[in-house]
C-alpha cells in the first residue's frame, strides 16, 4: 500500500513538473496575452477578428512593423493568436 501511495505521489509530481516546463517552454504570459487581446480588440475597427495592415498601423504600430513576418501565409490579415505566438517567441 505504501508503494502504491509513493508511486501516485511521484506520478503527480512528475505531471506537475511537466506542466510547468511546458508553460515555460511556450513562454506563456497571461498579462502580456491579455494586453495583446485588449489592444487587438481596439485596433480591429470592423470587429471581424482579423487585423489588416492599415488597422495595425493605426492601433498596433509594433505589430504593423512586423506585419509581413506575422502574416507568414500572406493572407493580408493577422489574428490575435498569431500576434500572441510571435510575442511568445521573443
């Protein structure tokens, strides 16, 4: 019984360490992501969930400066998730 309890404790600890290391590896920052979300919403003037270069220039100039890099698929717009991903990679 003690061995089973010890194994459960070890498994729980390993899972907690794995979850923590994944969030560090992904560079998750809830405050940064919330700020990006807020600024994106203000810049997305037509509310379509997409930011054009013009919208980015008017409301998110740092994003506009990196627009081509973020819009890797060359769709002519970017999403908030793409901006968050770029921010996390830096």
